[in-house]
């Protein structure tokens, strides 16, 4: 797997602290950052947004989530 490959995430349980994600809405990038906490039963997770260095709550039901796997 190369650094440019992304994985579409459909379940919050598939995310872990430290994962790098992008959140998209209708083809528009809404958030990009690092997962800091997950709440799988609620389908929610927190990220630290790259550009603003702010914490954001992300709802899996509202956005398309792409995971950028870390290189080994």
C-alpha cells in the first residue's frame, strides 16, 4: 500500500487514535486531521484539525470519511 491510497471508512469502530482522516461532504473537503478519540456506539469521533489545530467532533452519518494509512 502506498501513502497516496485512502480507505473509505463506514464504521467508527474502524478508526483508532492517531489515524489521519479527511471528512468530505458532497465532494467538498470539510475537515482533515488526526483522530483523538472515538465513540463507536454513537458513530462519532473527535479529530485535531490540521489547519486550525482545533478539536472537531465528526459525525459518521453526515460525512464521507477517508482514512490515510500510516506507513509502517
